């Protein structure tokens, strides 16, 4: 789980979660996250880094073939 900062005006705080039970480690989400929030480690697992850069675009969610990613938008 990662929590992004709310320091950018207009961008709400988000929480990205990977369901590791459903993730097949294909790496699509990491490859297409332009903000480099999702990264694929050498052992193929997906890590959530630079979480403060998440802009809530949902690209990762829309591309994940296994519905393993969820995004919560926090109320401010
Ligand atoms: S796209 Fe989905 S299944 Fe593929 S690595 Fe990312 S979370 Fe896992
Ligand atoms: S919502 Fe967008 S910026 Fe955030 S982790 Fe997914 S692809 Fe990256």
C-alpha cells in the first residue's frame, strides 16, 4: 500500500494497492506507469515506490489483466 502526498493542488491523495494473490507478475503495470510509482523488481514482484507521484490516472488498473490493482482516492 502506498499513500501519495496531497501537496499538489488539484490532485487528490491516492492509495494504490496490489493484490499479490491475484498478480501474475507480468509487469504491464510497471511498464506503463509514467510516474514510475509501480516498479518491477528482479524477482518479478511489483513494488510501489515514489507513491507521492501517483496522479490517479488509473492506467495501471485499466491495463492489469488480472484485476489485481485497486486505487482509493482519499477525501480531502
Ligand atoms: S499488471 Fe497486474 S498482474 Fe501484471 S504485474 Fe501488474 S498487478 Fe501484477
Ligand atoms: S494510477 Fe497512474 S500514476 Fe498512479 S500508480 Fe497507476 S498508472 Fe501510476
